[in-house]
C-alpha cells in the first residue's frame, strides 16, 4: 500500500509539473505570438480554465506528499519527501500571494476592457510562474529521488 502511495503521489505531482512547464514554455509562447486581441482572449481563457483546476491539483499534491511523509517517516528518503512538501507549500504560497491576484484580473480581460498595463502584468505573472515551475520541478525531483 505504501508503494502505491509513493507511485500515485509521484505521478500526480509529475503531471502537475508537466502542465505548468507546458504553460510556461509551450502554451504562453504560442499565445504571445498571436495578435494582441487573440493573445488576451487566449490567456484569459487559459486563466479561467486552469484557475479552476490547478488549486485542487496543488492542494491535492500537497496532501498526498504530507501523507507520504507521515506514513513513511521511518523510511529511507523521508527527509527528501518532507523537503518536497516544503517546496510545494512555497509554491502554494507563491500562487496565492503573487500569481492568483494577477490571474484573477487577467481572466476577465477582453480586447475592450484590458488595462493599459496588461502586458506588464502578464510579464510579471510569467516571471513568477517561471520561479514557481522551478520550485515544483525541484519538489518532483526530490520525490523521484526518495523512491530510489
């Protein structure tokens, strides 16, 4: 049962990392190459869609890692799992304090109502997102290492 928890947790976190990586390095660069009106619409739609799914995924991943850390406290690699959990906490705090406020504004934008500084706000979100992606990649790597 413990092995199943380790595998399920690692897969769930790995998929989350993959989605966030693709947003940073595939989806947003594609959207950024579009004309401004299409770019705003695409990013707003993505913000609405992923804004509904990702909080559950982040919190669910954190819960799974916490269960793994508690259940495997005496197992080799427990320190790696705890550190991965701490990094996931950092990613959730970053999300709530830095990314979600920008996302909540951006998901309502249209070509007609976007603010004058919309590009600066999107660039700021992107910079914070790159940092968050690095944090969750590190958490995922630690979980993989804990499996070894």
